[in-house]
């Protein structure tokens, strides 16, 4: 595996290298090889992975041929917009209807 370093930018080269390693499955393989895996467990895992790949390929083919509907894309929110359920990054926390931040005193409790 080879990564070119441009303009002495090692950080960018490391990001590219990590992305390539992720695509190749090196991290997953390193995690699996950390401990011994019995041959029977390995066969079962490989078979399950093969089934998963076959189902994914069949699903993509069916979507391409129009036999099933494509999944709805997840909504993407621009950096400055408000996401549902999250406070706006520019808005200050609410003070419970007291915009000036004043302390309210109930006259009945003051003696």
C-alpha cells in the first residue's frame, strides 16, 4: 500500500492511509487476529459474511431493476441549520420565560 505525501503534509497522508486501510479491511482483520478463533467459529463467521454479501448484492440488483423501492435517503442538515431535537448553536439557553434574567419573587411568601 502506498500513500504520497504532498507538500510535507503528513496529517493528510495519514488520513488517506487510514481510509485505504479501512476500505481494505485491515483494521477488522487485526481485531480478529487479536485472539485465537476456532476453525468451526471461523467457518460460521465466513459463511454469515458470504450470506450478508449475497443478500446485499441481491437487494442492489432488485433496486436497480425496479423490483423493490430504494430506501429513503437520510436527511442531511447544512452546518448552520437547526436539526430537529437539537438546540440552535447560536441560541442562548432559555431562562424559562424571563428574558431579562431577573429573579421573580412571589409577594405572598415575602413577610
